[in-house]
C-alpha cells in the first residue's frame, strides 16, 4: 500500500516537472520527462510493485536469485575459458588444419595477379626507357614554344 502511494507521488511530481518544462517551450524534454514519470504508475497498475514487495520479503525468492546468480557466473566462466582456449577440441583441430592449408610457401615471394609468371610491365617494350620519362614534358614545352 505504501509503495503504491510513493509511486503515485513520484509520477505526479514528474508530470508537474514535465508541465513546467513544456511551459518553457522545451517540448521534447517535457515529453521525455512525462514518459519517465508515467513508468511508476504503470508498474503499480500491472502489479509488478506488489510482486516485488512480496518477493523482497521472501527467503525462497532470494535463494532462487542466488541459484540464478551462480548459474550465470558458471556460464560466463565457461565461456571465458572457451574463448581463451579457442573453442572446443573439434574447433581447435579444424583451425589448425585450416592454418596449415592456408600457409604460404617460402618460395612464393611475388603475388600472382593474372596467372602469368612474368611481372606485367606498365610501358610497352618498344618505348625507350630514358626518353619516355620526359616525353610528356618535352611535348608540353614544344607546344608553348620553349
């Protein structure tokens, strides 16, 4: 009975604050405050507050929460150990086999891009190497008469 009264008072105070905030033309904030202030009344109306009050004074309920906590800790511990080891035995064996298959041979120093063994040359073979670097510059200079 006291919890329901407290929840109603908190909701009323929150709605009052929302009204003052809306009066100051901050409607988005006022709507958010109103939403938060309606939560306690909703919990009272659904019966959650009564259930929580009955649970808070029940030793059986607290023992159940303790059992759930132990189960949760065990679950997290086993997951942490499993991640540290790299999964189950089958997963570790499969990972080792995949690592051996994907290993690069020491003689493979160049990547194969097109299936050809010879590296692709960006310039044609007939172009002279020394003059080709400056041919573009020479063409620009000749165009401007320099």
